[in-house]
C-alpha cells in the first residue's frame, strides 16, 4: 500500500510525474492559482478529474465521483495540484476536507488494488 497524499517542492514535479506514470496512473492537473474559494475548488476538482456532467460540485458528489474513478481507471489515478502552498493559505479548511475525503476514498479503492494519489506541489518562498 502506498501513501495516498504527498507534499513536495514544485522543483520535483517532473520526477514525481515520471514516477506516477511508471506506475501507470492516469494523471490530472489542478492549478491552485485559479481557485479562490470553496465552490471554485469543488468546480476545479470536477474539471481536473473529468467528473461526469451530473457532478453537483459539493463534497458528497465529489466523494461519489472519486469512488467512480476506480471503475473508469482501474490502474489508478493521480491528481497533481500546482501552487498548493498559496491554496492552503487561502482555503485551509477546504483543503483539509479534500485531504480527508481523498484518504477515505483511496483507502476504499486500495482494497480493490486501485491507487488514488494526491500530490501537492509547494512553490518555494523567495
């Protein structure tokens, strides 16, 4: 079983992506700079993960659609969130909720041998 949530410097993005691709995971990207509030986070999540049209852009619907990723991508799925440090600063509660949800769903999918990975790329402070 692998750890489903990762925090890494943005400078390591290329190597992390290569590792996820070697594991044959489908990759999706979310640009944290485009997310300004909770509803925007849920909308961006749905777009990044290509949730179905019926996705209701709420946490319950996000959980349901995350679980369905296992059916659509039996090798597994990874979401890479760029500019994550600023996103955590703007929306700490929502980001915590995302991690909690991701952990619960990834644990359930792991029982079927499906990997669900969440990678937060943290920009360096200058």
